[in-house]
């Protein structure tokens, strides 16, 4: 999944950056793919989340395979 940037607000971009920082801090140790981290962040934004709380559990549930 990729975000269509023409429809993304500045708040969503800020949240995506925050989510990416959280995910890379938690999972960016080389054991997990960077692609899955970016896909998770994009999906998090697409689903309409307004805060980053819960994204680590979301990644664990849907991307940590």
C-alpha cells in the first residue's frame, strides 16, 4: 500500500513521520524489513488514525511475521 500524497494533509504527514520513528525505534534493527515498517505506517494513516498510540501492537499483530 502507498499513500496518495495529493490527498494527505500536513497533520497526516506529521503523524506518519511520528509513526515511522516509533516503528523504526522498535523494529528497525535489521530483523524486520523496512518495507513492512513503511507499509504499516501508510496503512495506519489510511485507516484514519489520529494518534500514534497503538501502532507497535498493530505492527506486531499484522506485520511481525
